[in-house]
C-alpha cells in the first residue's frame, strides 16, 4: 500500500526537499512541531523501523547527520533532537527537530501551520548550511 511518503518520493506530491540520495529523502515536515522540523524517510517503504534491512538502518544516521548539524546551526536551539514514532504514516521515518528542551519533542502538542514563505525560509536556512 502506497503511503504519502511514497507519493512524495515518486514526485506525485511536492515537498520542501532538504537532501536525497538513492536510499533516502529528507524534507520539511508540513505540520512541524517547531520550525525547522525535518523528516528523513527511506525510499523503501517499511512500516516499522526495526523491520528495515540492517544495511538500510546502518546508512540512515550517516545520511541524517549532516542535516542535523545544519539544523543546529540554522535555528536557535541547543541541539537537534531525533525521534522515531511512526504512528501516523505506515512508512518508517525519522524526525529531526531543533530543540531547546525535551518538551520540544512532545508530539502531542498542536502542530504549527507555517506559511509557504516560512517553509521556504526554513528550507533555505538548512540548505545554506548543509555540508556536501
């Protein structure tokens, strides 16, 4: 069954892309918990992260690392938090979130509704600091 992430990967749904390679795509969360919230999604659809192939798991953090470092530089935060929840979309994904406190990773809080301009600004901030 195709997920919303599979449709983004296929280019059927637009996104604010941050990075992409043969195995992963990273893009801004359309309903972030804080500005600069990025999703890192494997192109192979697997429902639960620990059902992913070990080679995919081994490549996930190295793909996310430069994005997390760019997020830390781009936003007023203490660090880039990471979370894997996977309850809303049946396609495993990692959340990279600029955080000041542990509560910034509280996914039960109301989501932000950022304008297109705000989303493009966040994308540009991260892309400008992303190391190749």
